[in-house]
C-alpha cells in the first residue's frame, strides 16, 4: 500500500452499475483515489473517467495492462455476473484486494474457489451484498436486537422480467435473488440446518422463475424467502419478528423504497378486526434517506457504505462486512434450496 490515508483504486467495468452507484460513491469518499478505469470498450472507460475521475485517472481496455502498470491498493470488479469469477481471480493473483459485485461467481464452486485464492494470496476479497450495508437495515436490525429475540425472518423479491434471456447463464435465484436470500441469512444471524422449496415456471418460460423457500436456522430462527419474476411490480421487502415486536423493511414496493416500521405489542391480546379489534399497539417509523443523510440512491441504498467498508478494510488491514467466504455460504444455501425442491 502506497498511502496510509487514501487507497489507490482501480475499477474494472464501466457499465451501468459502475456509473450509477460505485463511481459516484468513490468520488465522495475522501479515503479513495480513483487511479484507473478499465473497460473493453475504451470509450466507456474514457467517459467514466471524465465524469468521475480526478483529472489524472488513466483509462485502459486491457485489465492486465492496468494491473501491471498502475500502483494500486485495491480493485472494484464490476463486470457481468458470468465474468466476475475470472476477473476477480486474476486481480487477486496480482496480489490485490478485490471488491466484486454480486454474485460471488455463478456457483458455490466458483465462490469457494475464490475463497481459496483469497487465502492463498493473502488478500481481501469482498462481495458487494449491498443490502447488508443499507443504513436503514442496519438501524432496524440494531433496534430489533435491543427489544426482542428474533424467531422469524421473511424475505420477498418480486419482479417482472424475462430471466431466460437476462439471466441465461445461471439460475436467477442464486445470482440475482441472492441479494434477498443473503439478507435473510444475515438478519437471522445463523446458518440453515434444514430447508425446502417449491419452484414454479410461468408465462411460457423455458427456465424456473418462481420460488417459495422455508428454512430453519441453527439458532432456532425460522426463515422464508419468496421470489417471482412474473409479477406486477418490483417488491423487495423483509420482515423480522420476535415476541412483542415486528419490523417491516421496504427496499422496494412498486416505486417506493427505503423505509420501515416496527410494531410493538403493548400487552393487549391481538385478535382479528372482525372479532373485536386489535389490542394495544405502538409503532416506530424509519426513513432510510433521513438515516443515511442523503437523497442520493447510492448513499441511502448501501452502495457507498459497502465501498467505504472495502476501503477501510484495505487501509486498516481488517475484514469487510461480507467476505467471499461469507458470500459463498449464501451461494451454498441457494443451491441447497434449489436441490431440496418438493
């Protein structure tokens, strides 16, 4: 590492996710210096450098030339999911820490291969499971841990998308829905010991596009995960439940996102509305933009926090929130749920 106060960062991949969330995040982080951007289409790297670079940011189309020529402290790998494995592996083989976009490869086998490379090379490999980093999620999780003992976590990830074309190289459940499954696992704070799924295929799709999964964690928490790509809108919500308290986190509901409510039972019995009403109830509401202190999507939706987390790991020698070893366990869980279909 060449500087104890800032990390010299290279970026591989100047596509949509780089321009929309990661490069704006790096530009705002005083601990990061964007040294180089690489893309197979040179004009994309050049455009990104003009918009987000320092004036001294170098562009490349050949990632190996960038790795050989630049003095870097870490690299963001922001390429397509089916190309992530090779790029992340080769960057680590150059002895450099990596933050790779999710998923950690397109299979648990690839993820665990990256774990071994990370260990053998002695470099950090972080995976961008950004839902963990959403400031709203962190605050609600902390509050629920203060007021109750979790017994159930529910995740939902609905879209309307033709995944036989957009995710034609691997199951969307384990490569796109992995965000939601990983957050269920993270919120449950345990590992799954038993699970099963029901899987559907709708609208003439050649591949599965709907899943309903149930899990039992080693700490006693029950988990559910529902995903369907043939629905009316993007719905991305989570529930956390324990005696006397329930949290509902909205990370996407038909155009709105990033707010939450925690419902507290005040001691009255809760009956149906039809049979006499609901007992004593209190609620707390949370606004994700207020918590993040920003209306910028990359800030309130966790991308800036995950990039900062990676930079801090480089500068301090610590570990990121989601290592590739941790991400591999989420990939293993996805494959276990797919294999346990009834």
